[in-house]
C-alpha cells in the first residue's frame, strides 16, 4: 500500500512540475508573439511608405519629362 501511495504522489508531483514548466514558459512565449506582431506591423508600414515614395518619385519623373519638352525660353 505504501508503494501505491509513493507512486501516486510521484505522478502528481510530475504533473505539477510539468504544469509549472509549461506555465513558466508562457510569459516568454507571449513576449515573443508580441515582438513578432510588432515586427509584422512595422514591416507593413514600411511597405506602405515605400509605395508612397515610389509614387512620388514617378510623379516627379513625369514632371521632369514634361519640363524637358518645353522650349528653352519657357524654362529660363
């Protein structure tokens, strides 16, 4: 009977230790998830800003091309 009690106590101790290990790693996991989400957000904003810069550059190139077509007396 003592042997049964020792085994039962060991099982519960093992289950408790496993739960502590799992829950102990949870803050780090949540932190990693938040870090990855922030990086994803930053990447998305960066891509949008790069798209805006590309459009502005194309607009300026179009203006320069139009100005190049004007006669010399019009551009000074």
